[in-house]
C-alpha cells in the first residue's frame, strides 16, 4: 500500500503537471517521452520499495526509452 501511495505522490502527480504544461504549450515530444517514462518510473519506484523485481529487462526498457527520446530530437 505504501508503494502505491509513493508511486502516486512521487511520480504521477508531477507527470500530470508536466502533461498539462505540454498540452498548453503544444510540446508533443515532451508528451511522448512522458508516456513512456511514466511506467518505467513507476516500476523503478516499486522496485526501490521492494514491491517489484529490478530485472535486466527493466534496464533494457530504460535504455530503449532513453534512446527513443534522443532519436526524437
């Protein structure tokens, strides 16, 4: 339960603020990056709280998200 609250407070609230700013400014790239970074960040926070396993697949996913963001520039 604590991990779910942590994910909400530490990740989803700031993401909603960034999404709102992206919509107001019309920054589509920012919205695309946040769409992929949100689940990744949630998985990392859950892993830090011991509620999920930090696996090599998560590392590969993170590198994929970072690579996609750098290509989109």
